[in-house]
C-alpha cells in the first residue's frame, strides 16, 4: 500500500489547532502535508456549527483569551472577533453567585462590602480549616482553594463542581487546576484575567477551513492513524502526532488517565432561556456541570428560538473522547516516560497539543506551542512574528 502517494513532507495526525497551524505554516514554506483526522470534521474540539442562525460550539464553550499579542493577531487573520467577555453565574442549590471569586461573590456569600472585610473573612476561615499549613505550599486542590477563598466558597462553589468534573476527590487533585480561576478584591465578574478576549463571529470552523484551503494540504477525514500505523511510519519521513501519546506508544509504560465529557444540545422555543451564556451548577447532585446558551455568546437578539447545551462530565475509557489530561503526580511521572521515549524518536516524530503533550492547554497556549514548533522545525528566529510574517 502507498499512503504517501504525493511525496508529502509531513503526515499530520489530527486536524485540530496544533496540526492545522503547522500544516498552514509548512505550506507557506513550500512543504506538502497530509492531515488525517479520525473524526468526521476538522477543527478538533474547537469545531462549531450554525443552527437557526446561532453558532453552537459542539464541544463546549470556547472563549479565546490571551495575553499573547502575536497569537491574538494571528488568529484574527482568519476571522473577525466579537467583543465577548465571559461572565459566569453559579447556581448552588437555587442560590446564584457571581464567578469568578470577586467582591460580588463575597458580598453574595457574606454581605462583606470592602476588600478588608472580605479578606478578614477568608483569613478567619483559612486559619480555622488549615491549621497545619504554616509556610508550606498547598498540597492539593482542596487546600489550595481554602487557602485562597476560605471554606464557605470552597464548600458551595468549588467542591461539588470539581469532584463531579474530575470524578475524584478535591484532595486527590493538583492545586494548579483551581489557580485557573481569578480571585479578585474588586467588583469585576470577568472570568479571565487576559488582555484580549473574544469569539470569532460565525464560529471557529471557518478559521480551520481557511488554514487548510491550500494546494499543498490534503485532509482525509474519518481516517484513523492506528489502522495503518506501521505503514504511515514506514512511508512518512516526518510525522506530527496530536493524539494521545500513550496510545501512540501502544501504552508500553501503562495507560495515562483522561477525563471525558458528554454534551446534550437542545433547541428550545424561547427568546431567552437562562439570561446568561454560562451557568455553572456547583452542587454535587446535578449531573451536569454547566449549561451554555449559545445566542448570548454572540449577543444575538431575541428571535423566538434558543439553543442550549448541557455539559456532563464522564469517565474516560478507550471508546470515549479524551478531553482533559489528569495532571496529578502519578500521571505526570508516567507522561515523563513517554516524553523521554518521544525525544528518542525526535528525528521522525513531533508530539503536539493537549493529548500529544498531556497538558491542560488553553487554545492560545496551543497556538503558541504550534508556532514555536514551526519556529523550531524551520529554524525561524524568535524575533519573527507569524501574525505579520515579518521580523519585529
Ligand atoms: N471550578 C469550580 N467551580 C466552578 C468553576 C470551576 O470549582 O464553578 C474549578 C474546577 O475544579 C474546574 C477548574 O476550576 O476544573 C477550572 O475551571 P475552568 O472553567 O477553567 O475549566 P474548563 O473551562 O477548562 O473546563
């Protein structure tokens, strides 16, 4: 069998952001790529489609946010962005709170009105709960959360959500996960701290269509690398692989753990179902973590129909999509063995993206990592700006 029938320079496994950016930049440099994608669509988990004039994010809310100006300018070559700012409301057993943790949340929780009052409340709860913390670093997500915002917020807004999201106790999760959320002593409900934020008008899929619409790039959907792994490896001099790294190496050191998700989309005859783009259900009993109402991501007017999506966490197994790496100590150590193995084969293989690098990457971090990989591959100086195609 000849899989490399066009003398491709690269085989790229996965048509998500890492693979698509790499193919696009390689094509600019005259290199030919074949992208194979297991699923029936491009764009990976950034895939969006339009229904009733509403852009639906098939794999959960994707809000682009970054401090990286090059990445922000880069993605905006392919689409115009709206000025969306994410503001999430939490529903704990019928009572609503603003997220992330800020002066509004503290007022709703305790009636505190000044930063000094809120800080005193947090310190009091932290001292009572974490008597043995002293100067050491928090050892797990629970300790980290309590030391940042006290026990009340931990119990109502974090514990239930986190344990259903990850399917394990907060005491068995790494502390860094909760540090994704800002804690602020100002009245500011912006979910992110980044300078640039927004969503492409018309969705993300167009970005990938534009990147991949190139004579030097062929895309084959519904193509599973593992059906012909040996032939691909024999025929392609260079392979960029963005799937699960443990699967690539046939689980030789053991299986890495992932967390999966399931989405239920519903079209509803209503102008406005929940009045916000995202509502988190932070109790332990509600089986979903959050409900998205897509029209609010685009600031669309009321027109009789709305689409909502419920996000259910689920246990991962080999038949399910892997959404999140579980970066605890055990998995991190296991990943290091795979990473070492990968380095030994670096002349033929590149590993990229959330699954290839087993990292809880945000979109902008994937963009940045992909551009850096292109820099490395084509020996491009770090002063080169990909958004403007020039040195700066
Ligand atoms: N989290 C929480 N309560 C919330 C929202 C988030 O406890 O209402 C915690 C939870 O542990 C989650 C982490 O914060 O895994 C990161 O949340 P983020 O919204 O960044 O997660 P993502 O959108 O990547 O799933």
